[in-house]
């Protein structure tokens, strides 16, 4: 479902250290049901999301965990970044969204990250976990997180 025919991504260019996603030359195709995955854990980003005025004024740290399912066999065989999904570019994408316009709900932020990552060529499935460790809860707690996941919908390539 969905992964067949998806192309890989690579770093297309760097401007002041920023990475851009771009399609590869088409040599690498993700097979449906690929069990390989790339995980990015504990990406710390400061943002201004929340329903309370002080959250939007003062901001707080959010933590992003990303898991993308993709076929890594061509990249492993060739040792070529152009043949895989660049986790540095995924990190930049997530940072841009968390640092972007304030949202009331972390559900909205997590869903936006998932949608943008899901659209990256080569990504067959994605899971996004967005943590809000300083959520305004008047009780002791370890973590608040929203988890969203989904598979790329099949469509014309």
C-alpha cells in the first residue's frame, strides 16, 4: 500500500546550514511494505503553542520523535545519501513547523509535521510523537505527548 513507486530524497542545497528536500534521480524506488525505518528521537525545539496566553507569549520546549518507514537497501548497498531519506532534512522540516505560527493544540502541530513528512518522496509510513514536557498541568507528571501515524495514500507517481 502506498510506498510503491515513491522516490528517495536528498539534500538539494545548503544555505546558511539549511537543508532542502529534493527528489533523487529516480534510481531508488521504495517497495510496498518495506520494514526498514529511520528514527529521529528527542529533537528539542522551542515553540509558542498552547491555548493559554502565557504559552503563546513565553513559549516552551517541545520534543519531536519521528519514525519513517522506507526501503534503505539501495542506500546501504551504495553508501550514498542520495539513495535514502535524509534525516537531517526531516529534522529541519520538523523544526520549521514547531517554530512556525502558534497553534492552540499540539495535535495540530503533530498532524502538520506528519503530513509534510508523509509527502517526502521515499517515505512509505510515518509516526510523529510530539511531547510537551512543560504542559500547564497543576500536577506532577512525566510527559504529555500526541502520537499520529499514517501511510502515504496511493496515487499517481
